[in-house]
């Protein structure tokens, strides 16, 4: 378990993390989301003792990181896949980590097999592709068989098979009762992986809730209905006190209620339905809704530049004092 209490980090005038309090619990995959500049990387660095907080506290299973003996046996992390000596082989890179943390040498071969790098164990890391580097970084996180794991953008550079593998790995680690904390900008992947979400914006906590509750609270849920007897259906719904929105596509949208109730109402009046489906926003849409005011950098769509306009005859004559006759 990871506990953050009033965690704050200031760089001069910049408040990177602002009084952040939350608990990352075992037995589930917790997603860590936020726009660029929200303070995610700074928060994760403070969790690992790489940055000192200006105020507040971080506890790893009740202890401060710098009080952990052989920290890789408590918490494994992937923050930067390139943080390795390029002249060392994959095996020797992991062996150095193992020896400095009191981890048996046999674990090196085990984690290389887990991440699929056994065949290139003797190859120097500088020759690795981005995806291979990610796998080696994940192997380093797993090396001490820790109860807590942190991953920052773990699917960077991975092919579809690799993405599927890391998703299942994180789920299996959580199923073993471990604490799994993962930050990613890939919303579609996070939606498939995370059970719980911690969302921050401008260094402040915006949400700490389950995936389903997050989407429900930050997006519109409705029931979409299509019928060849559209006008009759509208009358029946209105008579029943159901609020209906007519969409531009010809479908009807009902906020609240249950599809079963709408279906039974239509059946009672012998109305044919071609569609009756609950609709809910994606994680990405809910995230954009919640964090809209926390985005630090807003891009704007390019608009074609209009060619300079020739001044009108009146403007040519009366535009300034020098042109007046």
C-alpha cells in the first residue's frame, strides 16, 4: 500500500504538487491520470524518494522510502526505460541491481524469462529497441518480487502483443494481492487495465474513485432508441413522464431510467423498436470533461491565413493624412 498525506512540492514559484492525499491499495490496478504538467511524474518521484517533498508525507507499507532496507524487495518501479548503462548486457544490468539489493542471482534469469528477453540476455542494452528497453525496465521492477509496483507509461514502444502482455501482467500482479500503480496517457488501454483511478490536475486531486464511478460521474449516460413508429413512441414516452431528447440522427435519447422499463413501455403499446441501447461515454471523454480547466497547454486548430485585403478606394483616399489631397 502507498499512502500520500498532504504531499506538496514547490519549485520556486511553481507549485507542482498541491496538498495531495490519497491511498493506493493492494489487490487492484490503480490508474494515475492527469494532463501534461499535472504533477504525475513529480508525485511518482517523491513516492520513490527521488525528490524530497516541500511538505507532506509518503509511506510505503507504513515506512518511508529511505528507511527501507533493500528497497527493490518492497517496491519495483519503471519510470524511465532508458535509465540503464548502454554498455552492459541485459543480464549484467539486472545482476548489478540484484547484487545491490540483496536479491538472489537466480532472479535475473527468472525475470528475463518473464519479460521475454532470455534470447537477448547477453546483448548490450544500447542495441535494444524502445520496446525491448521497456521490457528490460519492467524486468528490473519485478526483480525483487516486490509487493508494490509502479509503472510510468509502461506500453511505450510495445507492439500489440507486448501491450496485451503487459496488460495481463499488471492484472495478474494485482490478482496476487499486490499494489499496482500505473500512469499512462493511453486512455483506451487504461480503460481495459485499471480498476481504480486517481486523477490530478495542476497538482491537485480531482478524483479518487473506481473506473465505473468515474465515468458515470463525469459523463452523460443515456438510452438511445430507434423506432419506425417514432411519433407514437414520443407520445407514449411523454405521457409516461419520460424526458426525451431528439437527436439529429433521428434517434431518441432518454436520460436516466433503465432500458428494461423503456422496452416494457413500448411493448405495452405494441410499438416496434429497432434499437434500445444504453450509452455511456468513454474514459477519454470523461477524463476530458473533468480536466478541461486543468490543462496547462491548449492547442488551437490552425486556420488558413486570409490574403491581405486591398484597401477600398475610400480607404486609399482617406486612410491617413498623407493621402489626402
